[in-house]
C-alpha cells in the first residue's frame, strides 16, 4: 500500500482552513461554551463530529456508486439546511446568557443542537459531499484511505473545536458573555442569509 503524503498534507491544511474560518459549527461551539460552559461545548463538538462522520460515510457511498446525488438535489438540501441555520441563529441572537444558570441544560441538549447543525450546515454538506472525495487517493487502497481521512479529521476537528470551547467557556463577565453569544448568533444569521441567497441563485441558474 502506497501513501500520497503530499495529498495527506493538503487534506490536513484544508481541514485547518475549513475549521479555522468562522462557520456555523465553529460559531455554535463558541455560543454553547459561553452559555453552558466547557461541558456544553464538548457535547456540542461530539454532536457536530457525529454528523460529520455520517456525511463522510455518505460521500463514500456516493463515490462507490451505491448512491447517486444529483447536483440539483444537493442544492435543495443545502437550501433547507440554510433555512434551519437561519432559524437557529435567530434564536441564539435574541436569547440571553445567564452565567449563574450555566449547568441547567443537559448535555444531550447541546449534543442534539450540534448534530442537527452539523447535518444541516451548508458548509459541511458541500465540503464532505463535493470536496472531500477528491482526497480519496491518499492511499492505493480505498478503505485505507477512508480510515486515514477519518482519523485525521477527528484529531483536527476535536483539537480545534475544543480549543475554541476551552477558550470561550472561561468567560466570567456576563455582559461579555452575552456580547460574544449574540455576536456569534448574528454572524451565523448573516452566513445563513448569504447561503440562502447564493443557493437560490444557483438553483435559478441550473
């Protein structure tokens, strides 16, 4: 079995850029960590990572020819996801963070939010379905390639997102916590509007 180390390095760099730039998942982790502490951030990251693994599996079966995803279906799926992100971000923007009540919501609440946003996030859908398969050639064996890509993804995904969680969960000033929470919600809202606009444009031109 031969490995393409240049392609592996390119894949790792792509993940760093993907997770390092503000997107729905990153902003959700920040918001959960501010409002619920590190425990909430960890549960959110587990949820988003679970969603990403499902999207990775979906991209694999598409490449293998088991399932066909038409470009138009991908656009409509992206549009539906964008509307959900819009709805979710609006709720974040109008909600108030109370540092005294950080531990009230159970971990499953944050896990569910992370999973649903991960599955409906237009950025993730396009990355895993359209872009991710281009790295399947990291190994001469397709199954080994999948294992390598998943391991690298999980290591970098957990490391980067938990860094965000650990950083923002340390906020102790309630005004600053609310500012960060509402700002992340507002940016998420704007990203959703842009995703809806661009997707509708692509649908109309298809």
